[in-house]
C-alpha cells in the first residue's frame, strides 16, 4: 500500500521522496506536515529490514526538506509496533549479522528524526514493545491512546535494548525506573506511562487521531527555527558544562533573533497581534 500526497510533485516528486515505492510504511507530505505510518498491521508492525530502510529514507527526506515543520509518526492496526521482527530474525542464517544490519538501519532513522529541525509528534495507538517502545518515546511530543501499553521485552528473548531506549529512558524517567523497565520487562499501561513521565498526554482511543492532528496543525504554523533550537539545546545539555550550555543558548537565541521568524515574533509582540511565521 502506497501513499504520497499531491504536494510531493513540487518537492521533487516520488523519485526523491520514495513516495511511489513504499510497501511497509505510508508516507504523506501535506505542506509543512509529513506523516509516517508504520504499515505492517498483520505483523504487529514488526520492524524488519524493509520497514527500517523505508523509515530511514522517509526520515532522511524530512530532515532535508526545508518545508517540513512537523513529522507525525503513527501506526496502522491495533499495535504501534511489536519491535524487531523476531520471526525474521529466527529465519535468518546468521542472527547476529541480521540484527547488526537491522539495528544500524533503524538507528540512522532514529538519529535523523532526533536531529531534524522539524518536530516529531508520535501517536501511540496500541502496544509499543522493544524497538517499538524506543521509537515511541523518541518523540518531541508523545500522545497515546488509552489502550496503549509499553514494554521493553528485550531480555525475555536474550537480547539487549536498541533504538535509542538506553539514551532516552534514563533522561526521561531516570535510572531506577529505566532499570525496572529493562530488567523486569514490566508492562506499563498508558495511564502508568503518563504517570511515570514517558508521555505528554493520554486520550480516548477514538480521539487519538484528532488530538495528534491538532498538535500537528498548531506547530505547522509555528517558528521552525525556534522549535529546532529547543531540540538542539536539549540534545546537548547533558554533556555540556553550564558555561558551554550558556554559550550555546546565546548563539542559538541570537540566530533566532536575526531570522525572519524571530523578527516577526518580536514585531507581533510589540504590535499586540498574532505572529505570522514563515
């Protein structure tokens, strides 16, 4: 099943976006909003090499497209993602080589989504396990349906986490809670995940699409550079000294002030009107 909006045509067409040859994800461009949908519902949206490669390609496009301000990541069917496709691992002649290639591809996608200037909004429609949970918590904003559930599940099959979980989880919920999730494979309900600080919002299942879309539309009219700088500051804050972080803050806010969006925001504030960002 393929998806590409008509807006693809003025941004390079299917050749650059790959909009005409996706089989495991849906990828739609809608002005400043890009939508990526994991689309292996009959396999619980398990991540195999083909899906990982398509996700990497879509993430790279969103990272490079100056028009995209918001990327929405969701999934088709009852599951968000059951994580790495264990059946595909079992069928491979060399499980280690299989996982090495798969993890490398997935990790390039995760890195592109984290470092792109566009905001990543994740809508978790169902169970997110293993690398599926890693993808879910990597969002800049994460909204989950009430029926969603979250579990690491790696050590159940003798594996260790990938997909960025060991980076994101300690920063989001702290070391002790991360240890509990990774070592005991505890499953959190959406309500528990919200209480733990893994999510920003939980909504009734029937309202998930509308809630995510409302956020996407809100940020589609916002200042891309300003939001991108928030992402950059948070990515480097844990490795910087105070003075290094202050220097980075000063450099980025100066860049914002010199930008068209920054000048518009300041003018709108002093003029007591709503800003119209590019």
